[in-house]
C-alpha cells in the first residue's frame, strides 16, 4: 500500500499514466510499434521517432519550467528560435548570393554567436520584468512580435538556405546508434538539473515563485534570479533554433518556431508544474513534451484530420490537468484510505 500511495502521489504519475496508455493503444493497434531495430548502425523504431521529434519541445520546456516556476511565462521562445536560426544560417552563408557547400565562418563561432543572441534576448526579457515591473506576459509578448520582425530584417524577408552539409550533422548525426538530438537534450537536462537540484539555485527559484517579496526579505536577490531564468530560457530557444536550422538547412522567417511557445507551456503544465509558480519538475516537463509528440504521431499515423487531432490533444490535456488537481488527488488518496480501513476492520 505504501508503494502504491507513493507512486500515485507523485506529480509525474498522471503524465506517465497517460503516456503509457498512448503507447499501449499504439501497441494494441500496431503490434510492432514498440519494436526497435538496427539499420546501418542506427536505431530505428516508433519510440525512437517519437523521442527524436519531441526534443525541440523538451528543450524549450526545460527553460520554460524555470520561468513558470518563478510565476512568469515566456511567450517569445518561438520568435527567439527563428532569430537564432536566421543568425546561424546568415553567418554560414555570409555574402554568398546562392547557397554553397562551404561556410563563411567556423561552425563553432556560428554556434557561440547564435547562443549569445538567444541569451541576450532572454536577459532583455528578464530585465524588463525584474527592473521595470512589466508583467511577464506583456514583456515577452513584445519580443514575440519584435522577434519576428528582427528575423525578417536578418533574412531580408526571404528564405535563407545554405548547402553546408557538415552543419546538418548537428541534428542529423548519431552517437552510439542514437540520433544526436536525444543526447543533446539529455546533456541539457542533466546540466540544468545539477544546477537546480545540487545547488541552492533551485530553492531560490522556487522561493521567488512562491513569494517574491518574502524571498527578497530573506536575502534572495529575486531580480537576479528572474533575469537568470529568462536568460536560460533564451539559451534553450537558441539551441532549438540551431537544431531547426541544422535539420533542414533553411529558415523561414514566418513559420520557423511558430507556436512552439504554446507547446512548451503545455508540456510544462502536463509535467505537473503549476502556472502559479513555486515547485517545478524538470523530468515531468520532458514527459509532457513526449506526450504531445506521441499524440501528434499517433494522430498522423492513423490519418486523423488536423482539426480532430487538435481537439483530441486538447481533451487529453484537460484530462491530465484535472487528474493533477488537488480535488482528484484527494479523491484517490481517500479511496486508498478507505480500503486500508476495511482491511484493518476485517
């Protein structure tokens, strides 16, 4: 009973349950869905595809989790993805009129500059929120709109394409049989987890989200924490931008990163982090991102029309959020208490 209670009381339990049900449905309808095979030294299979394609949302969700845990939100990550992708491909292409098989700048510098752009944009959001008192929705909405304009300026309002194939290996390569992208998100997750769970940083972030005034009076530099988490969110968005540009070697100033901020927010909520701020769950946010992609892949595989697939996703999201509510948790707990009393009386 104690084991069952500890499992059901976990914030990740509803998300893991929903993910298991989605995978079980696919396994029943398509018996070979969970099978994984090796082709030319690489792993292939339904699970590998879902994991690989959920990486961009997972990376954004990691940064968004820290932002939401401070009681804020970052609506600009989709635009930052587009800006970083545009910067990366523009640096590679340089002054060349047409795409070439060469790069105008070393890839290491391209990555560093692109990450720096994301960091600066994230810090800009944090400064507006922390120093001017501007609501997070308003501050990040400004960059959400301005970022699209900045992308159009960088790209000259046209698609930017490069032909430098080694750049594609960042997202398209593999390591130990697995695609690079899952390894990248694993590295980011471990790095953020270590800094937030093995140092006082995580406690400071949760304290600011729970009560900023009390945190400030307790000696926590709340404004610095807010600027920091938005900077991390900006870096995460720029990483996704680099991966997006690397995967197709082209950036669309209008559609690259479009609506990705919504997917990241939903993934965080599915993972059990409250929009009110306070305690956060990085692992749960990653599971939430996998749920979104598993649903999308399932709907796409069975040919469900887009309008119906979005409705089904919305229903699943509502169900998970309801299960995570205190009322639902108290109800489940009361059921186990009732059963325990019955056993004791007998």
